C-alpha cells in the first residue's frame, strides 16, 4: 500500500509529463494545463496522506524498488525514503508546485507551446520528488541532475532567443560544476563507508569510532560545493539571476521555492556528516554570510523586477547556509519554508505585474499600479513585509532565529546577517514603491491595458500571501512544532536557544528596528524625494559596480570561459595540427628516405659494383676479421 | 549450437547481399543482420542456461594455431553490441541512396563479421586476423562512399589505414614473441605464461600502440576526426560505435591479463593518458565548426575515460568501462545519425549553417536532446551508469583522477550544449526541415529506449559481464 | 712423389690469385667498355680457378679440379649468353658503354 | 731458389702484367690479345701444378673458344677504335679504392688466418689428377652436376642464338 502510494506520488508527475509530451498538442491548451496541474495535485494529496501518517507513526518509510548499479564494495538500489524531512520538503514542493501550475494555466495561456511548458514543469516536479525521496545519494543525484535539466529546459523555454539559451546553458554548466563536487563527495563517502544509503550511512557515521576526519572533511566540502552550485552560493551563484530569462512561474517554482533549496536539503539530509566536520561548517557559514551580503548589495540597485527578486533569493539562500553552517538545521529549514511562501508569492506577483504590462520588467517603467492591481499589490505587500522581517509575518520568525543563532556563535556573522536584512528591507520596499506607488511611468498604450489579473492568477497569490502571513506559526520560539517534528532527523540540540530572555527580545527588537530603517530609507528616497533610478548610462560610482554585479560575470568570462575557448582554439589550430604534422612528418621522413634511397639506384652498373665490393669487403671482414 | 554459427551467418549474409543486387541489397542485409541479432540472443539464452557455446578446433598444427571462438560474458556483451548496432546502422541508412549498394551493404556485413570475430577469438593469430580484417571493409566504405573532396578523403582514409595497420604490426610482433614463449597462442596458455617484468613491459607497449591508435588515446588520435568527417555516416557509426570498442575490449581481454605487471607498474601513466584525452578531447571539441568533427572529439573524450577506467585494474573500472563502451556505442551512433538526419535536409555539416531546427521539428529536437543528455551522462541514462562506475574506480585509485576525469561532466555539458544551442535552437531556420521520417524516428526511438532502459535497469548487463571480468581480474592479480 | 708446392708454396698462389682477382675487380669498375668489363670478369674467374687447382694439389684431391671444369662450363655459357646480350644491346642502342646503360635507374 | 719457383715467378709476372694490360689498353683488340696471353700463362700455371688435362681444356675453352668469341664480337661491333671516353675521376678513384681495399682485405685475411703451410705438404702418393681419375670422379660423384652443365651449355647456346638473332618485327 505504502509502496504503491509512494509510486503514485512519484510517477503521477511523470505521467503528466508523458501525456503532455505525446498528446499535449491534441489536448489543447487548457486541458494540457489541467492535466499538468492535476498530476501535481495528486502528488500533493498523497503527500498529505504521508504527512498524516508520519506525524502519527513517526516511523520513516523505506521502499526498495529494484537493484540499480553494482559497485564492487556495495550495491546501489533504487529506493525511496519517506521520513519527516523528505515529507516536509514534499509538502511545499508539491503544494507550492500545485499553486504555480494553477497560476501557469492562466499565465502561459497565450504561449503556443503551453503543453511543452507543462510537460517540463511536470518533469521538474518528478525530478524534485525523486531528489527529495531518494533513499540514497545516487537516487538523489538523479533528481539533482534532473532538476538541473528541467531548469535548463525552462530557462531556455523561449528558445528562439539565443541570450536565453545562453542563460540556460550557463545555469546547467554552473550546476554541473557543483554536481562534480557532489559526485566526488559521493565517491569518498562510498569509499569510506561502502554505502550511499542515507540510513545506513547515518548509522555507519554515528557508530564509527575512528573516523578519518581528513577524508570526511574533504567529502563534506565536496558535497558543499555541490550544494553551492544548486543553491547559488558564492562562487557559483551567477547563474541564478540569469535564470530569470525563463517564464516567471518557473522563476517562482524552480529558482525561488524548490530547486535552489536542494542544497539545503542535501546538507540537512547529511547533517550527521556535517556535524562531524566543524571546519567545513565554518566555511559554509562564512560563505553563506558573504553570499547574503554580496547578493543583497547587488539587489539594492537592480532595476529589473525579477533580478531584484533573484538577488534577494540568493541573499536569503545565503542566510539559510549561514544557519546550516552554524548547525541550526531546523532554523535553516524553517527559513526555507517561509521563504518558499513569500518568495513564490513575490515572484508570482511580479509575474502578474509583468503580465499586466505586456512583458515589461523594468521597474523604471512601472509605478502607480496600486489602484489598477489591488490584489496583486496587497499580496505582494504581505510577502514583502514577510521578507523584510516585520512582526508578525512569517519571515520575521525565521530570519530572527537565524540571526539569534548567528549572534550566539559569532557576532561578526550576526552583523553581516543583520546588514543583509536591512538591505533586504530596503530593496524590497524600493521594489514595492517603484512598482505600485506614484504615477505610472510606462507608455500610454500600456496604461490603457492595465488590469487586475484573472482569478486563476490571483488565487494562488492570495493563498501564498496568507501562508506568508501565518507561516511563522510552525516554529514559534516558545513552542516550535517544526523542531519537534524534525527531531528524529537531527542530532539532539542541546543549546539553550528556546529560552526567551530579554536578550533574545533585544535582538528581535534590533532586527525589527533594522527592517524599519530599511523601509524608512526606501520610503524617504522613493516616496518623499520621488526619485526614480537613473538610466543605465548615467549610473556611476559604487552603484555602477553594484549595478553590474561587481563585474563577476565579466571576471568569470575573462578567467574561465575565454581561456578555455582560447585554449580550445589553440588546441584545434596548433596542437592538433602539430600532432597531425608529427604523424605526417613520420610518413614524410619515410618518403624522403625512400626518395633519397632511390637516388642510390642510379642505374650505373659501376656504382652498383662499387657498392657490391664494399659490401663484400664488409661481410668478409666481419666473418673473418671480427673474431 | 555455438558462436561460430553467428560468424557463418554474417559471412553468408555478406555474400547473399552482394548477390542480391543493388535494389534488394539493403533489405537482405537488414534481414541477415536481424537474423544474427536473433541468433545472438538465442545464444545468450543458451549461455545463461549454462551451456557451453564456445567453439575450439585445431586449425594449423605447425605452428600451433587453433580456430578458437570463446564466448564468455564479456565477449557476449560486446557481440550483442555489434549485432544490435549492425541492423540499426543498416536500417538508419535506408534514407540514403548509395551507388553500388550491393557492395556497400555486403561490406557492412563483412565488417560486422570481422568485428564479431575479434570479440570472440580466443587464439592470438585468429584474433589478429579478424582484427586486421575489420580494417579492410571500413577502408573501402570510407574511401568509396565517403563525402567531401575525394583527394582529401583519400589522404585521411589512407592515413587511418596505414596508421592503424602500423600499430597492429607491433601487436603481431608481440604475438610472435608470445608464441615463442608459450608454444601456442590460445588465450588461456598466454595467461599462464610467466613473463619477466621487462618482457611484460615490451609486450604491454606493443599492444598499447595497437590499441592506443585504434581506441584512440591521445596523442595517437589524429586520424580520427578527419576520417569521421569524411566517411559516410554509416562508416562513422561502425567506426565509433563498434570498432573503437574493439580496442577497448582488447585492452581488457588481451593486454591487461597478459602483461599485468607492466599494467600495474605503469598504471598511472596510462590512466593519466586516458584522462588527458578526456580533457583534451573536450576542449578541442568546444570550437569545432563541423558537427561530425565535434562528435569525433567528444568520442575521443569518452573513450579516454573508458580507457582510464580499464587501466585502473579494479573490478569497478573494468565493469564501468564495459558498461560505458556499450552505452557510448549506442549514444554515438545516435548522435551521428542525428547529424546525418540534419545533413539529409540541410546538406551541410557546418554548425554555423544550422540553427532554429527546434521550431521546425520538435520531435527530432527532443530525441536529439535526449541523446545529447545521454552523452553528457545525465543520471537515468545508460551512460551515467558507466561513467559513474568508471569515475568511482578512478577515485579509488586517486581522488585527483576522479576530479580531473570528472571535468568531462562540466566540459562535456559545455560543448554538447553549446553545439545543441547552435544546431537546434535560435531563430527558425530559413531552410526547410522536413519532419523525421518513420525509419529515422524508429531508429532514434530504439536507441533512446535502449539508453533509458539500461540506464534504469543495467542489472542484466552487469550480471552478464561481472563473472568474466572477475576472471580476468584474477588473471591480472595472479602473481 | 714430390709435391710441387714444397718448392713454390701455397702462399704465393694465394697472393697471385688475390692480385689477379683484384685486377679483375679493378677492370670491372674502371672501364666503361662492356667487352673489357666482360674480360675482367673472365680474369676474376681465372683467378678463382687457379686457386681451386692450387688447393686441389694442396689437398691431393681431384674435387677441386672437377670444380674447375664446371666453372669453365659455366664461364663458357656465360660468355656465350653475355656476348649475345651485348650484341643485341649494341644493336639497339648503338653503344656498349656501361655508363650509358642506365635503364635500371630507380 | 728452385727452377720451379723461378718458373712460377716468370709465369706470375706474365699473368699479372697481361691481366693489367688487358684492363688498361685502350684498344679492345689489344685487350683481347693480352687476355689470350694471360690465359696461356694461367694454363702454364696449371701445367706447373701438374694438372695437364685441365691446362689443355683451359687453352681450348678460354684461349680458343671464348677469346675467339670475344674477338668476333669486337670486330662485329667494329669496336677496334680507341674511342672510349674516360670515366670521371671519382669513378676511377672508386675503382682504385676498391682494388686496394679488396686486395688489402683478402691478404689481411690470409695473413690473419692460421698458418696453413709450414713448408711441408702432405704427399699421399695417390694419383688424383690423371685423366682417368678425373673422369671417374666426374662421372661418378658429379654425374648429376655434369649433366646439368651440359644442359646449361645447351640452353646457353640456344639463348645466345635467340638473343643475337635480328628481330624481324623491328621493321
């Protein structure tokens, strides 16, 4: 029964994908959308069942489907593991997934390849489920690479535009760099413990006495590189902002709510490993903090509404990594969940805006949409308040916990995190003010067409806004349902984090004040002073550096892409030809020798005889004189 | 019933095809190749049931040479690859018109005969004869039915022919020496030889030269790209799909167990060469202008990894190598066929002249995409199974090997996706791209299905090859 | 019976034959006229024949002499055929200068 | 110094001198005549070695048959002119070098080899070179080569006729 249900959970999105691929055109747009959505909704329903089951039974379900790959020292089977962690992830993957599918029915209705879109989305959900419920690292890796593939397909969904294709390619390759790290980590774990199964790995690692901490550290670091690639951390984050080339629901689903959290999922999954490698944890925390700060600074000056959200995503992911690095997995996961709610809401809201403006993404050409699109405005406001960390919205609770944890470990990390939070508040409200307040700055034509989006779009927005509002309830400081729920997964936390003293209240107050400061600055700049960001060409100074994302893309281009291409050209034009010339040279030498040898045969009998005499002398001397 | 039947059937098929005349040739060839495929599946069943399907008979008494065809799991796996790809290749060529078709198809079958013989032969001389025999048909196929400038083609093909022949001669020398020592060339007798370390080194190097040119391992690869480019697609498929695997198979079957000491001592050198091939091939592939040449270099990268896996001398390495050989065989045939499909419509192989096919033929694009993904070893395709196993074995030797070899994951994705982007995506092409025909589609679907099926369930093949690989491994570790 | 070699010594024969042979070699290399070249060859043959006979005496064995017979027969045949060839060459090319006979040139 | 040795020396001198002159004289006719003298002296050597039959055969075959053939050929070709162009210096140098070289090498070998003669030679007293004995050896032991030699001569004769025949087709 459980096996069958798990298969239903896993395979319905695949079925939806297959139907949409093979019959999508015949089904028609609406119907293919419904098929796509339904398949995810079914998965969501099954997930709910499992959720109910696990909260009662508290026993993980492990299913082995068939043997897959044989390695000399262990066998890898294709198995599924449904425990608290994976079911939690499934909940918001399929839940938010369903909402976004629903949203897409309306959003993508004008696109001629809607069935392909839904096919890809379904495929993505399938792979995401595989990633989450795989019982060993390699099954997880199928999903891991699979979601990367879907991300590639969806970023390049409008494939006639080669720039989008470049972005897609970049995403895939960046992910693959991480994947190599993940594979290396898998190899080392396989070598050390002869298993890749999560449960046996956990017992092996926690039961082992003399662990090779060096290799363990290397493995953890390699895995972390994998997580960096997928979850867009420094130095592999640059693909995520570019990934906004895809349709907005994709940005919401893949590049905000689900796929990019895979790295966090993986690290949480292997928390027992990372707990043993404090050095790697430190690296994770530092990288997370830096990413949060750097991405936030870039986000301050972006003018593309989706780019702002993308950098905000990177920044938030950085905060999650900060929490992971500090060993506070529950906190990170809490933020993953709340972030999924409000970021999905923000993306979908921005999608609604873009939809209304006929594809315009530049905030300088928006403004004053508050009246035209009240529902979008309200929902986005809620989500923005949530992400800014205003009490009592969901983001407040999760972000605050991260900051408290950071403060307990290292005050520097706390400062960085807080600064990033203030910036978040600023740029989010910059976004809100520029988009919804003041006068409309677009063309007259657009102004006439301004309208609230249809209910299929607004309904998911409302649901997500509600979730962003109340999402914090799952882990209130005093009485955390989430921590209790996840307790079997993680090592018992011994720290005194839930004793609410004045100290914690003080920190909360500081964070809240910071958020208000950020909002205040944004208000004074964009409402009071009524300023609008300048044209691209007029941006100067630090903001130019920020606007150009610290020139990281350019730096990567110069450091990696160009050299490799130059090397390729060099190999092709010089090395290849010279090796070839070497081979041909050998042939030429032979040829030349034979040509020279030919000259010996000049037809002169006298010469032949002379040679003959010499040869005769040589032979005779050898035979008789050599001894 | 034994394996000699297969060879006879292939040979008869070749003659029958030639006699059938130009019109019927392709169909007769297809019929025979399918019959052989069926026959080999039946044989596989017999083998799995524990029957002895080997065939050993004294051939020449002085010197002591036997007509020995030995089929174990490894041979059978490679045999199946040959017999499965041959009908596929023949079938894929149905869209083309060849002049003097009867000779063309007869040569294909003859080549399949020679390659099958190579995979089966258990006697050094017999093996050598089959090995060299396989060179002749591909020489004519590439020379007579190839494309491009005739003079350039001749240069490329003759270079290939002489190059591989020259390499093989060193192998012959090694065999002669081994015969002096063993008094027989039966593989089991050769395994039993107690050669000194220096003898083994020379023999190993002689074999290596032959195989390195055939596989090809850098820096012996220069024949490859040009020949792939100039040969007709069928020839390229035969070369890359099956013939390369002859070299890799021979490494596992002949080179390593006969000279294990040398293999162990210089393991790092040869692994490094293989991995250098991976990186070099990937980087060179990045900026190729010709689609077939790009695929040729990608093939170079992949076989480099396979060779590196084989030279690790671990069960994982050997197993991964064999799995990857089979997987690569299918993928590369598929990719070259895709190139051919484009060529049939656009009459060009230059990447810059393509683009925008996706809007014209989504079906073809999907299949091409899947092949590209399989080629970059996306998990759940067959290639991933092989590549993962090989990389795992490399990581057991030295983690840096795995990291460097693993760059294929990144670079492979880079050049394949770049190629895909420029070939398939972008603005709709002005030239007309007719949708794939039934037989084109069918060929692609079969390949894709094989890749997915074994990607998710490689167990049958793993079970087939593992015992014989373990045997070989005990031979390698005998002293 | 008295052996003649007791008075002359085999060495002298050897020296004689060697020098005679070398004169033959020299002639072959030195001259361009094919007839003279031929004659030089005959000189070489004679040198060898003489050595055969000398050693036949030395070993008191008839076999050496028998060999000289054969060698003479071969020489006769060779001269007959060789001269015939020369004649036909002369007839075709008007010269028997070996320097001009370079048809074997590779 | 015995008479025989003196005789040997005189004969040797004639042989070498005439041989040398054969090679060196410009006129082919002169060469041929010197060669005849050379052959006669060689026959004299044979007589000296007590090989009378061989000496006679030698005179008949070489001085008689072969030399006549030579002379006929020379005259047939009308070569009795001293029109031969000298070979280039390098060729002559080569000839001299090889002459010296082969001389040197052969003599060196002889000197290097074990001294075969210490002045005393075996005398078995057996008859080994009378016509009778030679005939027996030739027709018993060397029967087959003898027959071959006859075939060879026949073939050579046919060949010579065939080669020197004017080709009719040439017209």
